[in-house]
C-alpha cells in the first residue's frame, strides 16, 4: 500500500529544491513528489537526476509532477498529472503498468474518469486556500471531502485518495474521518523548524488506526 504522507517539493532554484527535499527525506518522509514549475528543461532535468539519486539513497518513492516524459527519461517511480495535463489513459499507454500514475481531482466525476483511465491514486483538493498553487480549483472544505468520499463508498470505488491544499496538523483527524488514505503537503514541512518532529506527528496521526 502507498505511504500515507507525500511531500510536494518547493523551491525556486535547484539548490532550494534539493535542500528542502533532502531535509524532508532526512526527517523521515519517504514519498517525494518533485514540483518545479516554469523552469528550463535543463534545470528541471538536472534537479530530477539529483532527486532520484537522493530518493534511492533513502529508499523513498520518487514521483515527478506533470512531466511524464521526464519521469520516463530518468526512470522515476511515476508521475502525478493535474486536471489540465496529459490524459491519464495516454500516460498509462506510454508508461505501462509498472509505473505509478497519480491524478488531481476536484469532483467525484474526476475520480471516476481517472480510475477508468488507469490512475493509481488521487490527489483530491484543494482542502482550503493555498498559495502554493496557481489557478486553484474550487475549495472543497471538510464537507466536500465527506460528500465525495461517501459517494466513493456507495459506488464501491476503492482507490487511495490523498487530501491536498493548505492542510495543517489540526485538520488531519477530521480529514481521516472522511475516509481518505493520506495527505500531500508542501508548506507544512518546508516551513517547519522541526521537520523530524512535524513528520513524526503527521505519521502518528495518519497511521494511528492502522493494524500492522
């Protein structure tokens, strides 16, 4: 089963990104989604190569945000595609069945389409406003998650769903009650002065009711 905590990388330069990713890995995060927007192909490739090396060293999953061909080129563990990115069925045809494909969703219908097209997990959001992402989809809030997760349950649809978008530590207990699998966060880890403690707290909450 997929890890319950994903770190979506932040940083405007290769150096900032690598520092933040290395810090997250060192603090115990074992799923990295590299998000490096509006950069040159050369810089993005250089970063991805370094991140792949780091993730292999820490035995962490490495997912590339948006850029399917880069994920394929450097043999990342998979790719995460937004609602306006490449079609997931097309991505699956290119990557085959071994690689992980995640998809962003904002509605129950989005999830249905992604699942039909061969998606492995869903990033559902945004939970609340976040400055991390431009062109934000409608905010779901707690009620939105309850409604969508209930529809999934009623329809007997099983796929790991990650809450995303402005999540704080105090939100997690209520989010878990909706039936989500995990969370994907950026700022909460990047901006933490005690990253190991933050990740430990997050994992304690996320895995509290898991029977090993």
